[in-house]
């Protein structure tokens, strides 16, 4: 029973200037692509949904997961997963510990370790648990970042230019991987990108944020 | 909904939706400001009242101008005031000149990296140890005259007054040697924001020499960034006490040294004169800062004319080697001085003009070890407490700055520098008088709190940039993965910033270890640290004792730095991403 991610009359302004206005429901397993040139507030929209909007922005409207209003919840309790352009693996933790950071707490030590080993198998990195993330290739890092996010069992997925940092061949591969997992877990996906290719690969509806910076 | 109401609701939602921070965090900036400026304010107040004859602790409660008249009756006043002004202005100009010339001629080259590596650790060497080292080097019976004796034929020390000369030249040289590393490192960190390489590329493409090009294009941008550190050097050089006791003249001494002597006079009425002199010292520093500011305008105007003339730099071939020589000289002076201290600490019989003692042994160390151990314990206790408090307060401030999204303003930066700009001798006597009337002088906690005043600015300056440079998206990732506010802090942010944090802790520790006047005055002479013990030995002239204490003092600041370098290297030995 997967839920939709609903953005109801979301408006984000800064110093009275409108940055983002969006009203959309993203069904489970569907990808909504938000496009626009850089600097129009695409990432700001994701911050608002994730619950980490900087205090100098003003925002209104509701963010719901199914019937649950998550607008006022702290980021840790929203059940939102996010992937950035950079992998942002924590450099002080091993690959396994990065995954353990994402895995919900509970379970015995052995049990948790087994789940992490399984997760590593899933992304083709069997036996990488003790590796330093800095020694991984770009594609490997991207897969670990994806798996770390999935292990936190999110109910929706945000992609913030998630594929922009990868070179062309890798880009296609990681994009397919992420979309496959999202479909498999029936996650609603909100993707912001400036790249038309990403939007085409997603196959879902596209919103364009070209009308930003109009005064209210 | 009414637009305003809508905005309020929206704003509330934005607030709630942010990572919720513990509410106590909001109090920390106020608390830090109080810890930093409270003692300064109280001290200035405690100086002004006695300067006009009001000192209830000594049974004096009638306001009068008598203390000020007594001060002006002191025959040494003119010399003391002149000494304060010349030491400050000359030492600051020379330090800034050396740093500028070295950077202009050599920044980005291999010799410069070598010099930088030499100077960086010297930044933490306490003022007193630097001064003793220099004294052992240049004194008539010092190392330099011993090494020169085969040429000069000296078989006993020449009859010259080099150390403690009445013009304060050695004192000035000591301050220059100590302040060059400080200004150099402050300038280096400012250079990062000045876009120096591109400015230089343009200048050199237009045919300008290295130094002329640097002075015309990079220096103006850099100076705007290092103005406050330069002011700190000026204020500090004018009012320094420990270096002046060791290297400065004694009859009459510099104004600040005289203030301390009056403060420790058993005759309590002398404190009134001391307070009046402290006010004068404050006014002098203020006047010198105003003069410096005025000179900035003059130099800027002349600089513009110079730029418009379009000279490409004929003097560069001469200035370039000069800059490197001067930079090296100031580094070598400190290093050779430290080496001299170390040799004296192990020296047995050492006749003039022998370059080395006849025997080296641990005898001196054995003799002074009990005293060293006691003083080290007190030193470490005070330094650890001051460092810990400063780290907690500054981390709290930075975190609350990060939450509120408001960066450090120019006014905030002035507040951070304020405790370093008000001369110590202008407010510490008043603070001691105040604590005396509260019965809290001689207390260890009071010493810790006054050290905190001087430690906090350096912790702010050292930790601020790396803290702000941390990629906030790491925090977002951790938060959406389920980490709480403290979880993000302890599991992600602090471990990732381990290196700057332990380096900052070492800086803070070194600042605390080096404090002489605050320890002496607020501790009422009862709190004995390595620094107060070392400076107290200055008048006795026992070089072996001084050597032992000065080396111990230097080790006390170097060991934390070694720890700060090795700790992250060991803890993160398998984490390449944390070794920038």
C-alpha cells in the first residue's frame, strides 16, 4: 500500500519574490520532473519537502504522504529520501557504516551486519563493507549512496540533480538503477534537473519552473 | 487568509520544519559575549574609579584628581610613554613590512613554502620563551658574541647595553620576531579570498614586476582583511608586559611594566596611580590606533598616485631577496633562541667565549623538576578548562549562527577582536581590584575565566572558517536518514571536523599557556604557571633556571600541537577523504 506524494499549493518566496509555486500529486512509482535553469529555486523546493528549508525563505502549502500531513514534521520523521548531485558518503565512516547509518535502528549486531552485506550484494559490491568510501569509483559511490537512502525505508524519493555529476555512460546506468528501485519499491519520485535527457528517461509528467522570480 | 497572516503561518511552518535545535542553543551567543566582554567592561570600570581616587577596598572613597597628579609627577613618565608609542608603532610597521615584502616577492614559490613551514609552529611559542631566547642570543655574553669572539678577539663580554637598552630596540626586535609569524598566517588566510593568482596574472601580463604588481593589485584587498590583526599587533606591542620585563629597559620601564609594579606595591594607594596609568595606557593605544587609521588614508592616497604613475618596479630585484632574508631572519632568531634556551637548560660550566658549555647534563632539569611539575599541573589545568569552555561556547555560537542563517557581520568581527584591542594593562588592574573587593582574587576559577577572554577570540578565528565551509548537505542527508539534531552533530559534523577542532584546541591551549599578565594579576601572584614562573626568573638572571623553565613552557605548547597533528592522522588513517 504505497502512498502518493502530494504537494498542495506549495509556494516558496524570498523577500516577497516568488520562487516556486507548484500543485501536484505524484503517484506511487511515478516520477515528477521539475525542470528549469539553475537558480530558479528547484533545490529550494526539495529542501521544503525534506524539511530543511533555510529560515530566510517563506513557504506555504502542504506536503502530504498519502493521508499524512508531513509539512510540520522534523526531517528525521518525514520518511523522505534524498539524493544529491554528489554522493555525500560520510568520509569518516566505512562503506558498511555509511549503510548502517541509513538502516533503521533495532535488530542484533549480527542481524544488522547481515542486512548490510545483503544490501552490498544487491548493488554488486559484495565484501566492500570495510572499505574507505574515498577509494571507490564514482559509480560505486553513487550505488552506495542510493542503497544508504533505500535502507532508511523512505516513503518518497527526492532527486536533486542526482545524475549531473556523472559522466555520460555512468549516468545512464545509475539513472536506470535509481528508477528501477523506485518503481520496485513503489516510491513517488520528485526529481529536479536541468537536463532534458533525465526527464525523458523518467517518462513521467514534467513541470517547468521558468516563471520564477515574478513579484507577488 | 490575510496576506500577513499567511506569511506568519508560512514563516512558522518554515521554522518548525527546520532541524529542531535545543532551545538552550539560543542562549550561547549571549553567554559567550558576556564571557568575552564582561571582564573587559568590568575591568575598565574598575580602572576608571580608582584613577579618580575611589577605592573602597583601601578605605578611599573621595573622588579626586590626586592619582592623575601623582602619575604626572612621576619622573619616568615621558620616557615610559615614548617607549610604549615607539615600540608599538615601529614593531607593527616592521612586522607588517616584512610580511608584505616576503609575500609579495615569494608567495607561491618553494622557498616561501619552506619559510611558511618554519614559521607556522613558531606562532604558538609563548612570548616569554621567544624573548628569553632572543636575550640569550644577542646579550653581550650571548651566543652571537661568543660565536663572533674568534673574529673580534673578545675574551670577556663587551661592555654594551644590548638587552634592556633604553630605546627599547631589543624589545622592538623581540616583538617583531614574535608578530611576524602571526601576521604572516593571518595574511595567508586572507589571501584565499583576495583572488591573488588572477590579479597577479593580469599585473604580470601588463609587465609589472612581482613585488610592484603584488603591492599594487593584491595588497589593498589583503590589507582590508588583515586590518584587525594589525591593530591587535599594535595594541599588544604597545602594552606588552612579559616581553618588556625581559627585553625592555628597567629604569624607567615601559608604562605597562610600571603599572604592574605599582599594582604589586604593598602600599595600596599605589594602586590609584596604577589605575591612572592604566587609563593613560588605554588612551595611548587608542590614540595610536587613530594615528594608524589616519596613516592608512595617507598610504592609500599615496598608493593611488603611485599606481597611476605606472612604474613597473625597478627596485624589485633588490626588494625580493631582502624580503626573504628578513622573513628567514625572524624565523631563525626564534629558532636559534629556542636552541640556546635548550643548551642552557642542559649546561654545566660554560665560560665566555666558549661556543658550547664544557658539559651537558640533566642536573639543571633534576634540580628544577619539582617546581616544573607543580607549575605544569596548574598550567595544564587552567589551559584545559579554558580550552574546553571556549570550544563549547564557540561551537554553540557557530551552530546557532548556522541555524539562524545569519553570518558573522563586520560588527560581530569587531566584537571578537575587542578583547585583543583593549590593552591588557588597561583593564586587568581594574579587574583585579574588583575581584579583590569580592574576595575572589587568587582563585583558580577567576584565572580560568580571564584566560577565556583571550582564548575565545582565537578559537572563533580558528574554527569559524572550517565550520562554515562544511557542506551542509551532509547534515541534510544525515537528517533525512533519521539522525536527530544531536545525532547529526555527534555522528557526522564533529567527526568530519575533527582536524580543525583539535587544531583549534591546540591553539587555545597555547594561548592560555602563554598568558602572563592575566595569570599574575587575577591570580594575585598565587597561581603559578610555567609562564609566571619563567618571567619571575628574569630579574635573577640565572640562565640555567630560565633555560629549563622556558623550554618547559615551549614544550607545553608544542606537545598539544603534535597531538593535534597526529590524532586525526591516526584516527582517520584509513579514511582518505579526510586528509585534504
